[in-house]
């Protein structure tokens, strides 16, 4: 938690986790300065004027720094195990992706869509924003039907697109060496990757498949390796 993210026009901190972090991790006292940010707004500083059990009052609030720019990037992610999804959303939010589309895939178990963690997406985004000192959340969409999404919605996403696939003949490095502009869409599979049908369908709609080498990587590793090209 590298900043305290607050609602717009807030003059105090009431979130239990934020209060605990300030008291127990930062060990801040009255008169100390905090890095704060306003949701969908600017970043700045504030002074602690009073500390209570359930509220921390702020003064001298200055919000004069714009948030970092979002990456011009949409990630299409096959729904992984919910616990993995939590970490991925935090990481992708911290890295600054503009949009995340979570899709069903052959290797996404049906039970994943019933997980209560899917109802806590906003919490994970919030954590990622505070980690990165950002204020603007990514757009999140869910698409439970893969084929209709690829055929109807995918063509509406403008820009070059890449699908990560361990058996692709072209490496990610070769792709980058032969292009002047970064892709605007990344398609990343869940544990076990995409099946051939899904790869073929995406490639038939304009995707280029790329490989990260012979090793089969965890989804978290693939996300961080690929997004490292933008940050």
C-alpha cells in the first residue's frame, strides 16, 4: 500500500484496512504526512490531524500530481483459478493496463465462474492501484461464451493482436524485433493454455501467435513477461 486511495473530496480515512496499515505498518502519528490519491483523480499529500479508532482526519490536503498514463493495451485473459485471478488483477492493475476482458475457455472449469472471489474484483483492483500509486481503474468485462466473443466482439477491438501460445513457431522476441509498434491486444490463456481450436479461431480473426520459449510457464509469469515490454 504505497498510497492511501480515497473517494473524491474525502477529508478523512475510514477504511479499516487503510487505518490498520497507517497505524501498524507505517506507524504514523498526528502531524505526519501521508501519500494519498483520489479515485479517478490526482495524487498528493495530506497531514494527519487526528487519529481515532475508526477514523483518521486529514488536513493540508494537496492533490497536484496526475496519475500515471494507462498502457494502450487490452488483455484478453482466459479465466484461471480464482486465487490466481486475484493476483493477476492486482498485477495487471499495478502495471497499468487499460482494459481486461475475462473470457471462458475450454480449460476454464465451470466452477470458476461460481467463485465468490469474482464478486470482489473491485477490491483487487483497489489493492493494485494503491500498490502502483495510481487512481484510474482498468475497465473489466466478462465474456462467458468464447466463440461468440471472438466472432462478434473481438473484431471491434482495434489494433494489432497477439496470442501467447507455447507451441507457436514465432517467438515473442522475434515478433518484437520485426515490428515498429507494440500490439494493442494480448490474449493469454489460463493454466494449461489455449487449445488448438481457440488459437486457430483467434488467429483467423487477426491474431499472431507467439511463444515465450520451450518452458511452460504459469499464467502469472506469462503476464509479467509480456507486459514487461510496455513498462
